[in-house]
């Protein structure tokens, strides 16, 4: 996680270990807080990271639909 001179954090995906031994990912915004998280939980850190990579690809290709 990198922080710029103005205190902003580079947006990134973060894999989180839960107390129950499962994992999920969170999308961290420039303020350093969670903007979104995975809808599922995963048995391993690798599964959570793979799902975060999948979500990243989907988000990067998603168009913006206006009313």
C-alpha cells in the first residue's frame, strides 16, 4: 500500500483473513477505507486472491450506463 504526499492511498484489492479461518477481499479506495468487498468467502488466501483478480478484470471492462 503506497501513500502519496497528500495522504491518499493507491486504490488496491486487499485479501482479508477472517476470525473463522476463511478469507474475503476488499477494494480499498484512495481514502484507505473499504469501498467494496467480495460477496463470497473463500477457504484459502489463494482462492480469495484469484477471485479479486477476476473482479479486477470485470471492473476494468465494465461500461458506465447512464439513465
